[in-house]
């Protein structure tokens, strides 16, 4: 089996508390054909010093940018891999993730892949297992109509071929919260998603993360995305209704 080149992009800004765990989780995959870029937005904490410690084990730059989407796009522009993904600087991969992904992409018909994940808090303790279970259940019914109602794709566990970027473009830099959902909906009708049952990543919720404090804004942007792409009014109504239920649940569990 050949090992396709995998490019991972980590956008970063003042996440020195977590970024070492992120970087180590990628480098310790020991994947033989890896390209890894950290695109830092000019952090003022210990991030740059941490990056320097890795020498030539990764590639990085640190300069002011226009936010997360802009940083990811800078990475995409530099990526030369056959398979692309971005992993935020407070999340990390589980062991053997890249090898599992590479095996799936041996099938030339597979264009993008989403796996399972687990959620942790600032202290690395697993939380919200019911949310993970709920998404896992929804993935059993994977389809673009369902995705227009609820986002069941776990961003840190999602990988796609570079040809997807060549066809569908870069991340929408006008969005702040639903940049991944916008990308999924851009291609959902045209390119079938392959679901992996394996847990591939760990998603961290903490006091300064978007997922921890600004999920209402994220849900509002998701509805804007659906309207932009012309999804039926019924889908948008159902999406809004579902989000309202989830918001009430989140207020209890978060």
C-alpha cells in the first residue's frame, strides 16, 4: 500500500497552553508522508517559542492575519499533499489516525472522509459523551438532506482530497463561526461523504473556545449558510428548530 501525502494545517493564535499537545499528536503519528504547517496569527504568548523547539519537524509562520479562516487558507495555499485537513491548536489526533485515513483514501472514489471524535475539557477530562453519541447516531443516516438540518460532521476528524480545494475553493473568510459547515454544504450535494466509525480526534471545549462560549453565534451563521446556498425553506426551518433545541440542551450541560 502506498502512503498518500497528507498535509495538516493548524491555525493558531495565543493557544500556547494547548498547542504542544496538538503538535505532538500529529508528529507522533509517525506517518511516513506528512506535511505539517502551523499558521500562527502573531501570538504574543509562548506559542512561537514552542514552535521553535520543533526545529525542522514542522513548517510554520507567525504573522498578523485576518482570523482563523484566513490562517487556514494560508495553509491550504502552501499545502502540497494529496489529502488535506486542518486541526485547531486546542484539539488533537488520536493514535494511528493518519494511517487509518490513508487506508480509506486508497479507494479512488473516496473524496472526503469524516470520523468519530470525543470531547474533552480544559483539564483533558472527557465530557459531553451524549453529544458525541448523538452525532454518531446521526452519521448512520448520512445524506446531504440530513446535513442541511443538523451538522453531524466532526470537523477535526474530517479529511478531503486536494482536488476538492481545487474545485470548490478556499474557506469563506467572511464567516467567523460556521466556516467548516459552509465548506461541507458547498460540496455536500455533489460529493458523497464517507463516514468512518473510528474515533480520530479529540475536540476541546474551554472558556475561550468558540465551541464553548459562542455556539449561539455559530448556529446563527449555519442558517445564513443554508440560505446562501439556496437550501429549501423547509430545511432551514427544521435546522432552526433543531438548533433551538440544542441551544437549550447546551445551556444545561455546558
